[in-house]
C-alpha cells in the first residue's frame, strides 16, 4: 500500500486544524514511535513530535539484535529476559520483512564453559516457550570452524549454537511511523518542543518550533508523554527547573567490516569481555557489525563520537578471536550510540545497570518513560500509554499491538532480494522503475541501492535531507561511510528534483553530509 499521506506538509496542516489532542508524544525513536502506534490503534487523537529525524539518536545505532538478553540471564534478571523473549517472538511475527531469526555461535575454551553456557542457553530456550526460535546445540571445534571460517581455533574446545533475532532498527522505526499514520496518528520530524504549557500547574500542551520554517505552534492536549531517551532530563527540567537527572548515558560503539573478515551466515557472541560486556560479530546487509563497548558518558548529543580507546578495545577483542587481523584501515564505518540507562542506587558501572524501563508521572501529570531497549519497545509503549491514559482521565481502551502487523508486513520474504527490507512496499518501488527506467540504476557501483529508493523515501517516508536518506532510509552511512560520501551528489540531485530545490540547496546538503560522514570513518 502506497503511503502518499506520509507527507510532512499534510502532517503540519493537522497542527492548524486540531484544537486539542488526546496525547502528544515527544520523541521519535523506538519508544515514542511504538507509543504512537499503540495510542492511535486504541483510538486516541495522537501527535508525535521529533526534534530531528525519526530514529536519529539511539534508535538507529543499536547492535541490530532483537534478543532476550543472554547477559541479563547471567545477572539473574529473569523478569526482563522473559519479557524480552516474548517481545522478540512477537516482533519477528509482526514485522518479518525487517527481522530475521539468526544462529549465534558462542565459542568455548573448556569443557566447563560448554556446560555452563550450554545449560544457561537451554534455560533461555525454555523461557521463550512457544515463541522460541530453535533449540540450542553443543558442537565440537571442527563444526565451529565450519560455521565461523575465520575463528581462531587455538585452545577452542567447541561452541554453543543458539537462536536469536536480528533486525534493521531505523527501517523498523520508519515502518512504525507509517503504521501510526495508517491508524490515524500525526507524526512530524524536525519539530522541536521548546516549552511545556501549563494550566493550574498541570501540563496541558506544548510550544513547538518547526525547524525547517521556524514557524511556532501552541498545541493543546490532555497528556504529554516524554519519550526522548537520553534527552529525557531536558524535558523534565522544562516541567521543573530543579528536577534531578534520572538518565546516566552509556556509550556503545560498533565497527563495520567487509564479510571477508567474517564469512558465513552465522553470528558470533563472546559472553564476557574485559569490561564485562558481550561482544558480537553480526552479519548485516552483507557486512559484519562488531561491538559493543560500555563507556559512561558525561555529555550527550545526537552525534556521539567513538573514542579512540573504544575503537582499540573492539579491534583488540575481535582480533583475539579471529585468525585474520582486522586493522583500522579495514573498518568501513564506525558508529556510536548512547543508551539511556536509568540511575538506580549506587551502581557506578553502566554494564551492570538495568535495561528495564522506568515510568515517572510528575505532579504536573507529565509522563516520562526512559530506559529499556529496542526489543521491548512494544511493551514499553503499552505500559506508558496505560499510565498516561489513567493520569489524563482518558477513556480506558485495550492495547491491540500484540498481534498488529507492522507496515510492510508480507507473508514470504526472500531475504536475498535487494528490496526485501521494504516488504510490501517493494512492489511500489519496482513500479517507479517501470515508469522511469533510469530509476533502476544504482546510486553507487559498490552499493545495491537504486535511485527509485531515494524517490520513495522523499515521497512516502518523510525524508528531508541527504542524511535522512543515506543514514536511515537506506543504511549506507552505517555500512560504508566512504561510499556514502561518493553517493551523496547523486542522492542530492534526485532529492532536489523531487523537492523543487535549487543548486545551492544541493551543495549545502552535500557539504553538510560529508562533514557528518567523515566522523564515521577511521581513516
């Protein structure tokens, strides 16, 4: 189904035409978008506002896993693991085009390790119940070498194979925005909340600036939900200038390599690195994503920078387990993301901080949700919306997202088809190519992406900038930063034609993108 109405101009008109919303959600990442889907499908008049682009921050920078959290099992957080395993199963059913089941190989270096991790992962399987993805197996070192051809077999005793989920985070975010809109929500990117409106000491609206036109809007609502992740404290201070910080940001980085360093179709999981984190090497869009670190960060930003010691840490650890050497010059892209960990007690090591979500309803009825992870976004949305509806005295309505098909859902997905990530929209993109043969041309000789994808992103996915297209509508910046820079002029030209922009706009977009993309390069 073509979403001609996922159009920013149409969305902005809704701001002028609606006198009062039931719910205004601040934040267009996983939690905010999930909440918009839940609110709209319950029949509430819903508006979502994002200061930049959808999934610009944390929600496009994950390890690309839909998982129960093996590490949380070791920490004894049974509740979180059980919840995440259920949500993993639901997400793979509800969005099969952007998710997949993946085999993970966990190398073991002693008989004791095989037993310890083997038993732990069998429990992991059992906890998934009828939403399980497959049985855990214990294998020898020879079979492990077959599955992971570049693994270093020195002292290797064998391995455990288990199943978990994988996805494309930013693509799922766009699909959630589309699903919300299909169900009656209004979602707008590049719209920044600058102030909360109060009446009788209760929050009942927001003042918003359209970042593209500088137009200001005063919007009334029955309840405001703060789903801004690492920026949650800033909204809390809009409500109460004396509010204490509740978020303790932790940075994780990922390095992206060519498949030659990690051939095969299975992922590798190292359960414990020097800093207590898990290290993954995960095949993704014909590359491999290696990460992650866990570094406490004082300041947060939309474009966090990978630190030199983090890069060295990931390279050091991946080289410990492979018999090929990965050098800094081999890295195609490096990206950093911030986790919005909630401060709890005296835990000063962020690797030990809980990934559970936290909901706070302030005295002014501002509802804040933070913490959590992509896998549990739907449960988080359900929880925060139930709290918000109660706080606002909205009519009670049941959540229906457990079996809701997310936009793009298709029954059979050929994961090798170049446009498979678009699901049911792939047909409409192919139709664009039939109307104009030049749109089937590649935007770069080393990339599978075609020109029609750029047109689609502008027409139907609210892409506004070259960065929106190259970072989040396609994932090129995260896969090969150099190729992304080389593709930028082609993308800018295609967008300018669609959006009726001039050469100055094109050049500014290319310059802005190149400045950003250089931060994703190691050399």
